[in-house]
C-alpha cells in the first residue's frame, strides 16, 4: 500500500473514493460540509431522509454524486459528540477499511484525520490511522490453497487540514509505517505453526533480519555453549524436545555515541505442551503463540531500525520447545541457573520463567540501562486483565510509568500489578533456593517475583502478554496481534 500526505480541496479531488465523517443529527465533518456544498446539499438531504444516521462506525457508500469529482463517497458515522474518544476514532477507521475493501476502489482520499479526537494532535491521528489501516489490511494466507484475491486498493492519501502541518504529518506517516512494519513482522512470525517455526527456524529468521541492516549484529548460542556457561534452567526446558534451543542476541547501534543499551528479552517457546506437566488438549491450542515475546523483540527492533532511532538497543530471544519425553525434565528436579541460584521445578508448564531467568542473567553482560522482558507468561494475567491490557510489573516505578504512558498513547494499553515483597514467600522450596511455581493465587505476580530474583542488578520491567499477543476466540478466530510492538516502539521513540 502506498500512503501519502495530501492537502487541498477534498470536494474537488478526483479519486475513486473519499472517506469522510458524519455525526448524528445531520451534522457533517468539515470535508463532508464541503462535499455537501458542491453537491448542492445532497448529504443533508440524505441525512434528513434518515439514510445517513451517523451512528458510531456505521458506513454508507454513495456513488457518483453530481457535483463531486470522486467516484464514491464513503461516509463513516462519528456519533454524537464532536470530539471523539480514541477508541471510537479507531473503530471508525477499521470500519472504513472494511467497507472500502468491498468496493473496487484503487486510490482513495482519507479525511477522518480532520475529526477532533480527545487529546490528539493531527500527527497522532495519522499514526493511529496507519496503525489501524495496516492492522485491518493484514492477512496470513501462507498455507491456504485458495489465496485471497489480489486487492485493487493500492494507494491511500491522508488528508492534512493545513499545509503548514505537512512536515509533521510526513514524519508521523513515516513513524506509523515503520511501526506497522514491525507489527506485521511480529504477526507473520507468530502465526507460523510450530512444525515450521522451531527455535532453529526463528534463529535463522533473526539472522536474515540482521543481515538487512548494517548497524545490527547478531550472535547465537547453541546448546553446547549454554551448557558451558551453565544455563541449567534454559536447558531443562529444552531437554524433552528433539529441537535444540537457541539463545539469539541482536545488537542495534543507531548512534555512534557510547550509551548503555536498552535490552529487550523475549520468551520464545515455539510450542508449549506443558512438558511432563502436560496441558489438557484444549489448553494446548494457541501454544504456538508462546514465542510471541521473541517475535515482539524482533518486530520492535525492526521498527526501531526503520525509524533509524539514535539509540543503543539489544534484543535477546530465549528459544526452546517445551515437550514431554524420556529425556524431559521432571517435576521435583532441581537445576542450577546461570545466576548460580538453584530451582526446584515443581511444574514443567511454568517453563517461560525458566528460559527467561537465564536470558535475564545473560543480559547483565551488556551493562544495560534498562531491561524489559516480554512473555506470554501466565494464564492468570488473562483472568486478571482479559485480552485488553498487557500486565506490567517492575522494580523501578519510573520505567513502569514510561511504559504505561507509551501504551496509552499508542492504544496498546498496559496495566500495572504490584511486585511486593509479601508475595515472594510463595516461591519457597524445602530443597532449593526457590520453586518455579507459587501456587494458585496471584499467578502473574508470583511469576514476576520469580523473575525479579534474576534482575537485581538493573532497572527492569516485565510485560506479561499472554492475553494480548494473540486473540483466541476459538474456531477460526485465532490470530497474532503484534502487541506490544506499538507500546515498545513508542517507548523507544520517547527515549531517543
Ligand atoms: N504459556 C503459558 C501461559 C499462557 C496461558 C499463555 C494461556 C497464553 C495463554 C505458560 O507457560 C504456562 O503454562 N503457565 C502456567 C503457569 C503455572 C503452571 C504456574 C499457567 O499459567 O497455567
Ligand atoms: Mn507453560
Ligand atoms: Zn509457556
């Protein structure tokens, strides 16, 4: 899709389709008012007749209006209030794309960016428009014999109301596209099935990605090297699988200045059966998405590299498959982590924290400014926050605040849970330094408590994305969302 910033007279623009807004009670947006004028009051008449009700995200396509140069006008309901909420603005954009795809339009002019939205400047509105459009247009038909028909739509012009805004609008467009590219990269990786997407396959994809950028270097640790280093927790998870684990590190240097890096660590379980603590069959569906943390690290790095952010960024992918077998780790086995702390593995299905703890200790060697891990870590976070918010836990409140704010701005929202000392007791083991599970209560918090024992040397935040990285509505409604790439990309923009 080609996106451009456009300024001019919408009513005089000859295009396949103009997308504009209409409120309830026959109130038109600015560009719709101009169209109404040039069509001698046609939009007003249709609204009076009751054809255009203006209900939020309702769409109406009008053809060949006399007095307009456009072949079609796509009106999108904007609701009652002149100033839109961000969720309603985003709903309108998604609805406009769905309606648009049912028409043969190839080139369109998108004017919804002119609508006032609560707390947003035009640049933000453009960013959200790109985000929602690219998200809605996404498809993964790699394995379908019958591919979706090729789309006619190829060019979207985004309206800016003032010529003076053009520069800011173009910057917002470039940022929006870079982040959307990152989101797409993450979704494409995550949607791959686990018989293709193995730790080795992901490592190869990371390698191909790094090769595209002269300022990204990559390194892979294999099983032998992990053994030598003493990554007993990570190796315990991989023990039951025929697929060897990989620990991938990517380093992006967007600036010549010496800077302590921001380190992102991703949980990359390419399939989570639970291991010997085997999951029931129904709970295993969706577990190909257990590498979404690693996919998010790659997508975020892509967005940062595309935006050429002047930052120092490191990505670490903890890649393994969690399988039961005669070689698999058992409940009550005790392993020694890279940090030297010993862990009694009471439940082999709590494997994410085991691969992460060694990756988090490994992150120390980069002398990080901050470390953020991203993981589909607990079912408990889905119970607590549902599919709307990512769980945030942190040992440094200013870092948590920055992440929460970045999530708010990108509508990739997150919510904080406490990381109080009081919860640490739940991890006591009679035989080792800690157990890998903390019982039924506060499952997301005790998982983060476990990780916190390996992140004492730096500022750290944990993002539990079990509810947000993939949508699981059963049946054919299953897909990766690419979250929280927008949140993290915004955090990196804010830091640069
Ligand atoms: N990958 C799962 C968490 C998960 C659950 C992600 C649902 C997405 C949707 C994780 O490895 C897991 O199995 N966690 C256990 C931990 C428990 C054994 C302490 C869980 O949440 O049940
Ligand atoms: Mn598990
Ligand atoms: Zn898992």
